C-alpha cells in the first residue's frame, strides 16, 4: 500500500473539489482562496490512483501557507482517510488545521491531529422566512447621491434603510462564495441600533439574494451577541463554527 500527497496545480484537483462541494452542500467560507491564488494544492494518491485532494492556505492569506482547510477522499477510499491525512501533513509541513464544524470529515481529523482547538466565528444558514415590518422605514437600493454614515465594521452596501429621508443602515451580499451561496452583511448607524433595523434589513437582503439566484448565508464573531441575535431573528440558524487547531 502506497499513499502519497503530491503538490500540484489547482486544475488537477478541481474534479475532486466539485464532488467535495456537492457532498458538503453549504457555504464554504474560504472558497475564494483558490481562485485568488492563495492556496497550495495536493493530490492524494493510493497505489498510483488519484483518490482525493488537500488544500493549504496561509494565515490570513499572508506569509507561509501552513494551514490545511480542505480535505477530501473519494467514498470508495474513505477508509484510508486518517492515513492519507497524515501523509498530507507530512508532505505539506502544515502547522495548523482549520475546519468548518459542518465539514464532518475535516472536523473529525482536526480533533484527531490537532490541539488547542478554538473558535472565533459562527456560521449561519437559511432557516425560516420572516415577516418583520417597520412601517416608518423604507428599504431600497442605494443611490449615488445618498449621504451615507461612516461605516466602522462593514463596507457600504448596495441597499439601504431610509428613515425620515436619512440613510440609517446599509447592507448587501457577496458573490465570491461557492454557488449557489452568498454571504450577507450589513451595518446600522450606531444611533439607531437596538430598534430592530438590523433584522429587518437582513430579512429584506435575503429576498434580494434569492431574487439574484443565490441562497443566503452569513457569519459573525462568536462574541458578537448582537449580530447573532439579529441574524437569528431574521430567520437564520447556526450552521456551525470555524475551528482552528495546531497540529500535534
């Protein structure tokens, strides 16, 4: 039995990654790292048959590429998963493993091969359709002439909430995730927070996301209780957590 992890180019692993995305039918947080050239790709072989792949990224896309963040083995060879992953760690020299907890294969490997595991991000998926209403607020597309408040956390979005002719919140959705998923974001002017504007805005952004042919998803910091509550009130539910551990 010969298991190897051979460094290759992205094109070599795309057929395996297509199966990975189909099997894991949820938003992949670091999906865009591949197309942006921020990853190293490894093809996994067993007795000269190509049976899967592993992907390595850098910490915040800078410096050494030292973090395993995707790993997939074809179902007929899944019994080789632990040994194949060990070979990937040896060949790549990876120091960290980062997994979405809803990626069950990589998460199980994380807990086997890593220590000091922690999380800083909650992942959300669509759950229910809400009917939140605020009669005094208008949801619309942002206009070029709009005066927008200074944003401190998120970019200025393509959509706004208008209250008494003032833009009090903006938001939008990002399309660089694996189809059909899109990532929602928003920011409410701090003067107008805790009035339900955030949840109402997320609800309306979900509608626009669907109209564009995408499925809404979202994430927030694990300690950001306000954002967590906002997303859940707007019909999202917790799908998982980003987990990071150091290889033993």
